C-alpha cells in the first residue's frame, strides 16, 4: 500500500531551522496518513495503481498524483498496445489498442523518467451482470417491479477471469421484452453499502434499465459482436418478501449508515425496483440524507438503538441497528 503525502505550509518552520540538519518530518517512507499514493521531493509523481489490466479497445481514467507546479508529460512507451489520452481538464485516460503488455511513463521535459506504470491489454472473454442488493455474484435471473428504473453493474473479465478496466467503451447492451436502457440519472442510486463505507473500489461500470410493464424480458451484453451474458428479467406485480438490511449492525456516532431494501420473488430471485419512504426512531439519533429511495442513507448523531421503517406501496418493513458512542 502506498501513501499520500499532504502538502503542508511549512515555510515559517523551515526558515526557523534553516541552519539545522533535520530530516523531513513527513516523507513517503514516513507518511502522515496512509492512502493509495504518495508524492514528495524524491518521488514527485505516483500512479494510484501498481498495474492496470485494460480491456482491448476499452478506455479507463488514469489516476495520478503529482507535486504542485511540477512540469511533466505522460506518454505511452508502447503506443501500439496502450495509448495515453489527455483531456482539456488536464486529466488522462488509458485506451487499449491491441492485446499485449505495455507501459506508460511520466517524464520531465528533458526526458528524465519520474514514474512508470505497466499496462496489460486483454480481450474481453466473459461478462458478469450484477445487482448490488443481491450481493457481488453474477446474475442469470432477476425480477423487477413495473415503472422502476434500476442500476445493474457490468463487469468484464479476460479468459483467466481477471476483471478488466475500461469495458464501458467496448461492451454493448441490449434489451428485449418490457425492458429498456435508460440514463443513469433516472435510476435509483444504490451506493453498495459495504463497498462505499470501506472505500473499496467497485469493479466494472453501471447501466440503468427501465421496467416498463409486466412480462418477461432479457438484458443482453455483447463484446465484439459476441453475446457473453444474458439475464432473464421477469417484471412482476410485487415482491414475495421484503426486508431491510443495514450495512453494519453497529455504527459509530458521526459516521454514516445505509439500510438496503432487499426483496425476492416466490422463487427466491432478487427483485429490483423496490423504493420506500424511510423514517428512523427515536428522533435525534440520525440525520436522514435520503429518505425516499431503494436504500436509506443517514448520518448518525447520537448513541442508541435506531429503528428504521420503510413504507412501500404494498407493505411496511422495519429493522434496527445500534449506534455506539465510539
């Protein structure tokens, strides 16, 4: 794990001890706070990733940390395999050009190397379709409520089942039956409870699907014209069972909590499109951030046992979680 060095205004302190031979208090070898990247005078550029596995033809954002005011360029050492694309806002992206092992480098204007990042480009061999409230596993079947628009997560893999970045540019999605693709801003936002608050990067990319009416349909994912995943989705009148699932059974005061609406149909298949109106009692334990959604989003403000209630069109469900002082 690498680390992020905070740039602190130490001009006055430096002046006071200018004649003393004192080593820097904070360096990448002795970080102030542990994070994923670190820069200091000895290492002015750092990529957030140690290596990138990129879909052939795909494009993924390149995360890089640099010292303020540093003059540098980022370019590919193997442009036939991977290309570096610079945007007008000074950000960079990687674009897979052909299968193979490549490398990109950050350099000073005189050509001196500052940092390098290996990039392997692989063709997409498999695609998973996931629905976050149902867990991290791939779906082959899903149920849904009419009139809802939900997010599905699309994860591409190579032949060795390794997850590939940048697949949104390559994967083609289609629907049949009473389903239609939609804009993400029209879908219920589900943060993915555990992933959000443990700051775990979630794989793949999101797509929104609208469920227009009752009936059977499918979501189809293709890459290079080859069908690699099909999910059967039955749009049904109502879920058989619905429950509220907190992200964690105990949350600390001043932290955040998510409580998901999770339902299944009569076969035990996950149901998309569940939306409720949320309340928490007793009053004063939390501040609700989003009280009408597929999940309750809140910040804890006082210790106690919180009871979360969600009112849906056809039922009311409750759950509890503990808020601790520390």
